[in-house]
C-alpha cells in the first residue's frame, strides 16, 4: 500500500487503497471543498501532526443505525428526570472548543487544533456542521459535534464536564436523527461504549456502499 501526498486540488485516492491502519493520505488543507469530498468518499481527518494533516478510512468502520440504538435503562431514567436541557446548533463553537480542551485518559493532547476548529466552524456557518448541547443550570455540561450530508451524520467528537451529559447528547442525536430521517450515524472508530449502545462494525466496502446510497438524498442544510 502507498500513503498519498495530497495535491492542491481537493481530491483523494480511492478509500480502498488505505493502509491497514486506515491511513490513506497526508497533507492538503481543511477547506470546505476538501472536507466535503473526503467525507463523501469515506475519508476523514483525524489528527494534525505539526503542519501535516492525516486522512483516514478505517476498515472496519463503526456505524450506528438510529433505529438500532440501545439506550441503557439508566440513561432513559436520566433523560426522563429532565435534569438537563438539550439544545441543537446554539453553541457549536463552545462545543468544539470544549471537545478540544477536555482531557481524555486514553490519549495525549488533541487532534482538534485551531485550524480544525476554524474549518468545522465554517461548515457550521454553511449549515452542514451541527452540534448537540446539554445544559445544566444554564451552563454547558456536555455535547457533541459533527457534520451531516445526505442521510448521514458523521460524528466527530464529544465531551462532558458533568456525568451522563455526553450520553444524553448522544441520545438526543439519535432521536433527532430519526426525526430527520438520518439513515446512518458514522462513529468512525470502534469503542466498547458505542458497541454497548448498538453501534456495529462493518467492513469498509460495505460502509462505502451504504454511504453512496445514503448520499443520494439532498443534504438538509440549516440549523437543527
């Protein structure tokens, strides 16, 4: 396999040519055209190593069909208590910044650099980026962000400062996805937590077919 160095044009090699770890290309930029082309081809930027951007298309891919979401009883009880207030697309910049600043025990630092924040904020301004925000006593307690194309929501990152807040955000994402007829939530990388919620791993070839079918529907731009 070969890792491609991207040209100035917002193009990518076929996702099937990725390395075993999913790495497909290095370089390029985070312009809207390049990002949208990447996601439409099953590719996403994962981290920023100095001046280089790394692009991935993992195999297998973790996805969630909203109607197969398995909400734990404890999460249902938390939602029903109405402790948290859920909002959509009102605090995108605060959510992505919090995702960048939140320490994670399984990794050092963050791939969400300032240029990532600027790039995804531009997609939000275009009506393609979205956030789910969970508030407690009018303070942001957790949330997630990603982008939506066709019938797919591509999840990028989530955070919480209060227990269960990110779980509530994910629950809200699934419910809103059902309302909007989002067919597929792309979780990108497999985790035990997501598996427990009903997400499943599929071969990249199967994911790419699902993606192609799901992108046939026009993207619903604007605030959720």
